[in-house]
C-alpha cells in the first residue's frame, strides 16, 4: 500500500510538472502528456480506493 501511495504521488507531481511546462512553453505536447499522466493517476487512485473499500467490506 505504501508503494502504491508513493506511485500515486509521483504521478500527480509528474502531471503538475507537465502542466507547468505547458504553461511556460505553450508546447501542446506537454499538455497531452499531462492529461495522459493525470488519467493514469486517477485510474490508479480508483483502484487504490477500491482495494481499501474491499478490505473494509470483506
């Protein structure tokens, strides 16, 4: 669980860095990467909270 939390934080930081790079350079490549990383982070977060929910239920 600790590893998954660490990965989630790194994904969110990476997404923020991509959005900041887009803000400074106006290069649309960074915006695409930022959205892609954010989608992966949200999917991982849903999986993480799903596991926590299943642990509580079972």
